[in-house]
C-alpha cells in the first residue's frame, strides 16, 4: 500500500496487485468482495456502484488511458457523527478498482476517520490473496 498526493493536493492510498497474486479475475469480482466487506462492517453502509469506464467511454469528450481495461467504484459511508455540515464534504467513501493488462490498481482517498482508513487498507491488502 502506498500513499501519494494526487494532483499535489488529494491524499490517496493506492495498491497494485499482479493478477498472479490474487484469485480475483475481474473488477466486478473485486467490487463484489468489497461489497461483502462493507455489508459485514458494523458501521459502514453500502450506497452503490459506479461504472466509471463505461460512463467515460460513452461521453463524446471522454478519454480513457488505453492501458485501463475496466474501472469501477464502490460507494459507501462510515459516518458515525455529523458534527458540522463540513463533514458532508468528505463523505461518502469510494474505492476505485482498475484493471490493467497484468494487474489491478485499487485507490481510495484518505478519510478523516482513522478507523475508516484502517478498514479500507485491510480490505485492500487482502485482495493479494495468493502466495
């Protein structure tokens, strides 16, 4: 798991896993796995999925890196408090999954809630499930 600043301002965690290091064979399989994790979590609430690849492909001005074969998001929320309207700006959570020729890339924006980051990191690292 690595952390970087995307566009020099967004703290993003990203994880690359070779297809030979996982039993998952597609983006939909990984999204389904994340949905199971969200559904089993005592606080997280599943919201939906977004097919970013097909959305962008259908746009006249849409551009997709030719190395990306598929790209989907799972949307959910860990919110247990609503102390200020500003909390709405950093919710809900999303994990993005992209398929490349020989690996998957999983990304998510750092959450202001450490427990949410810990859960998303744990779930993401577990995608690498082969020795």
